[in-house]
């Protein structure tokens, strides 16, 4: 089909519109795979590798093909950029001005050619400079061969060409992973500090936390999984954040998963790593990506040669003679989730198992890390002075591990729903489907269990005390459940429930509507706008910075979906507009990533200087209660002069309880213990905090017995008012009956 002189003389025109990809120098364009656009043709291309050096004006090529018969043909080259035809030309290779010896006529049998060819300046000048500078710009070149006499198409081949510029470079992925790692480190430091203070989950980190950062990156990755016509530049950008969704290309793991699927009913014909390695992915917009070409580019692509070498074998394919350098061309049309994972060299049927194994490795790393840390602490305690600040970790070892795993489930829940449902609808292995169902039920059950426990505790607290402040003030509740609500205000502890529903809904919509881009986009936009409204209306975060950062994050998420509407095929928006929108989307999401990185750096400076406000107030209340326990009539210290306004949480913690308790008189002006805070205890067998002993006796006796050795002597003092909290008697004048006035 394609003979050397023909290819070398027309390649500059083919490169005119090819403005994207990867090359070997600043001024080099190279092909990125090819796909045949005509089935059952008489001429078949088996291998095509092209490279154009703009500085040297040289084309290097390597081509091989087969032809069933010898024929005269006409060639038509059509180049499109951003969906527009930028060049189209038809010529006869047997004409005197466009003569190509190897195509006049096309020989029967196999042929191959490699070599270099100088390009005249009149062709080189047609290539715009933007072709060598802008990354991942969409373009496509199509070459058609038609029989000279009848005009019937006998061959068609389409190819993309790269310029060496792409946003999908390893350094960017490492930088994004570094931002997430820094957030994880700060969150871990904060958690360890809380453990040392005796409250294993007691110190929530300032925004942005690890959960917030990783969910932002997951949102970017999920944007790339929607079934719309992404411009290549944005498709490459979303690949950067694949790590946040636990999608890591690992060849040996994929082969193991293929073997597992094959033994459990899976079909490896078109869903295996071996098939994917040799396939050319064809996206919905017609662009292609060849795994084979990427491998060749990584290895150096083409060797520059100065001499032209051609060979023609007149034997037909039916005689059993095949070219030594031919490679079978396999095309696979992909979209949505399948397109996203398979461009990472992960077969779509392997997606769930890949994520499952990676998450299992993370869980094992968490367990081993915590165990190793405990061993170090125990060894330290045996041979040295163990620091008191780390004693809390020794007491709550298993609790720390459980909280870390629950936190991981909370972080991964949205994408886990996505992968499990995708496995149900696209998977082929019964074992993989079973594992997807079990793990989804487990994750949902864990989050549902904790949600119910927190809701039940809050309901009990409201019945007893009028509000749910005990979720923050009681150490038992704080240690068990605070990972769900520690950054929220006291009266908005329940916000974590709609957040879980939000993650579940996003995963369901993306998986169930896979292949229907318009439905996906509208549903996702509705979900994002609802969550934005919830955040703006309630402003649920305790810190003002948390409200601002999370509202900004949600605004970016909503705007991202609005931009993705431009990529929906049904709307018919031009490819130029789509590419500009893709660049804008990259700028917005990159700015958000940079903002998160800066805020993490700032938090690294102030994290040790600013404590979680809920935990700080609870610690102040505990300290005050301990001080009151140690008071005696002979050593009252300064308690009688205590300013009630400085008592922690004196204004809003127990207001509803004091209205109905026996010690409601304690804030009266005549009370010397005015402003003191009653101690809160937890009864054995019931976790809900309750009011402790009153300062005034609640029985008819003036002496209230207690078996505690450290009983406060204040309990034995005479009441200031009547028994049971009745108003005190008022002084009156004596009745002097029988006596008149002064005489």
C-alpha cells in the first residue's frame, strides 16, 4: 500500500494537523499509533512508524504492508485539527509531478521500507509553530487509497502525531501524590498528638485535611471517567490523578488477575493485559492511542538512517509468506470508565480486582505500621523512661488501628461504590462479582453502623440534656466517633450523613449511566449543586477557614461539571470550543491543587500551635472539674473569686439541664460557688454522659452520704437555700404585738 517515496513526500502534509503527543525533541513530530478505517480492504498496513525533525527537515519512516493484487491507485490525504479540515489533497502517484515508483502500480504481495527523506521548504513552512509547542492538541490525519479506474476505496489508515508535549508526565503525578502525602503526614501528626493527650481521635486537623485533598483528586479522576468526548489535553490531565482512585498499572498484578478471572469464568479474548498491550484504543471522538507505539516511543521510537532501504516480495499472503516486521493491528473502541482505565494499561474487567488488591496492601501497611510503632514504644518503655505523651497510644492500640481502617473506608467509599457497580455491570468473573458484592456490603454496613450509633447517642443526649454537645465533650464518644464529625459545629454533627449519601450517589450515577454522557453530566451536576447549597446554607465547619476552603472546593466541582457539559456529544459543540474549555478546566483544577498545596504548607507551620477547638474546650472543662474536686474549706484557693465568664463552655453546654436541675441556684449572686461547672460522669453500663452530683443535696437530709474517698467537703455543707432547691427563707422583723410606738 504505502511505498517509501509516497510516504516521505506526503508526510509533511500529514504532520500539518498533528499537533499533539510525545516526541524526542522540541521540534520533532512522531506518530502515535494508527488504525485502519476500512474493513475488508485489498491493501493492509501492518506497521507504520513516522518521525519528522523540523530542524533538519528530515522524515524518518518505517512501514510494512501487504496487497492482494497489483493495481493503480489514487491517494487522498485529509488532515483535521480541532474537528476542522486544514488540508485535503488528491493525487495520482503515476503522474509526472507526483511520481512514486513503488506505488505505480502497487505491487502484489508483501512490502516494507525504512529510511529518511529530506523535506522541501515549501512543505515544511506549512507546519505551524504551534504544532511543536502546545501539549496534547487534537488532530487527526487520514490517508485513503482508491482504485484508479473505478474509484473504489482499497485502503484507509488514520493516525495521530505527537509533538513531545503532554501534561501527563510522571513529575506532575509525583507532585500531586506529594501533596496528598503531605496532607496525610499532617493528619497523622495531629492524630498522634491526640493519642498522646489521651484522646486518640481528639484532634481534628485544620483544612485541608487528607480526606479533603484525596477526595478532590478522586473527583478529578472521576471527571475523566464520564462518557463524553474529552479533548486529548484534558484526558491526559485526568490520568495524573489515577493514583487517588487506587488505579496503578502493575503488569505482574494484571497477569495474576487475568489468571484468576480465567479460572473463575472470565473471558480473556478481549479483556486481558496481553490483548491490551497490542491494541489501539479508539475513543468516541475518533482519536486513537496505540499501546505498541507508546512502547516504541519510550524505547527511542525510530533509528535515524541516512540511506533508503526498500524491499518488495511478490508472493501473495495466500502463499504463506509474511513480513518479518509485521504486527497485527487490533482496534478497540472505548468510552467512559473503560477508556479511563485501559489507557492506564488496566483491562476494564480487571478494574475492581486491581483496586481491591491495592486497598488490601494499604490496610496491611496500616496494620504493620501501627504494630511496629507499638513494638518500638514497648521496647522503649522496657529500657528507658517512657514519655507520658505517648501513653495514650499504648492504651488504645487496637482502637487506633480500627479508626485508621474506618477512616480509609470513609475516604474510598465513593469510588468503591463506582468500581463495585461497574464490576456488576461489566465484569465476567463470578468470583470478582462476589467479592465486589461482599466488600460493598461490608463498607456500607460499617458506615451505616457508625452512623446509627452516632445518631442514637445524639438522640439520647438530646433527651437527657437538650442537645448533642456530649458527642464533643464526653471523652468516650469523642474517641469512638469523632472521625466522622470532629471538624463540624456541635449543632451540625449530622453533616457527615449527607456527605456519605453524596459519595454513594456520585458512584452510582457514574457507574449505572456509563455510556450515557448527557445523563451522567446532568445527574452529577444536580448532586454537586445540592451539596454546594448544603455547605453554603449551613456553613457546618467549626473553623471559618474550613468553611471557606470546602465551599471553594465544591464550587470548583460544580463548575467542572458545567464545563464537562461542553464535551457532551449530543450538544454538538465544536471541537475548538471543547479544547478551549478543556484548557480552562485544567487551569481551574490546577489552581485548586496549588491552593491546597499552599494551605498544607501553612498548616505545617501552625498545626502545633493551634488545637482543635472542641478538644480544647473539653480539656479546659476537665481541668476545672479536677480543680473543684480538690478544694477544701481550709484550702479553697481562689475558687471563691472565680470569674464565671471564664468557665469553659459555661454559656451553652448545660443551659437546658440547669433549668431543671437541683443546682440551678448556683449562678445566683449570693452563691459563693457561682460559675463553677458541675462534673459530668458516665454511668457504668451506659455511655451517655449525665449530670454529676449537684452542689445542693437532692434528698430531705442535710447530709448526703457518699462512699468516694475524695468526696468534696462542699457536699457536707449546709444548703444555701431550702431543701430540694426551694427558695431560701427571707429575713423578717419580729412580731411585737401589744407595743405601740414611741411614747
